[in-house]
């Protein structure tokens, strides 16, 4: 086997690993996003939305459940069947959850994060009217807010893996050098 054949076999193996990792991440994201949209988001107190552009949790729940969750399930299926738009949809879903988490952080938990990072001397109102009694707060940040950077990172990893698959497909499509 020549060096070029070894390299090609390595790329094929790496692509297969990246593709199945991406499918797993998409399924995880789909399950947790739909569960969050149906079971978690509607239980939040309405007063947390005071001063935000949202009158209730309908739009955030739909964005999380339909756009992110539904998109993640569709992307996983498309990746399994090597559909032409699989990588683009997967990258879009990764960016969608990252954007969702940025919006959620700015709307709900920004003051808590700024205080915890030492960028704001007082906590201010915190999460408006929220009683955080009994909720663990590692490093001064309520445990539910730790999901924001976690899911942001998941989105970035999904987008990066999708970009890697796209770049690899472009490389494979090039004619061999003479």
C-alpha cells in the first residue's frame, strides 16, 4: 500500500469517526432540547422574563424544541444516510444552539455570570425574583446556569465537526495531483 493510499484510508477512518461523533452529539442535543422545551422551559417563573422582549415562554420553547431539537434530529438522520445537505444542516444546528445560549445568557443570567467572574461588584437583581434557596451554586453560579456554557460548547463542537467533514469532502473531491 502506498503512502497516498495510507493517507486516504486514514482520512476515511477519521471522517467516519467524525460523522458518528456528530450523529451522537446531534441525538443528545435533540433529546435534551425537546425535553427542555416541553418539560423545563414552561416551568420557569414568568417574572424571569420581566424586561425582556418575550411576553411568555412560547417563543423560547419553540426555538429550543422545534428549531434546535427538531433540527438536531433531522441532521442526525441526514448524516446517517449521507444526504447532500447533512453537513450544512448540522453546522446550522450547532450555531443555532450556540446562539440560543448566548441569547438566554444575556436575557436571564448575564448579571449572575458577570458577578461570578468579578466583572460586576454586586449581584443586582440576579435572576429576577428567583428564590435560589436549596439550589447548589458551584463558584457562586446557580447549577442550572452552568448548562449555558455547556450547551454553547456543544454547539461549537458540532459546528466545528461539521466544518471538518465539509473540508474533508472538498479535499476528496479535488482531482489527484499529477
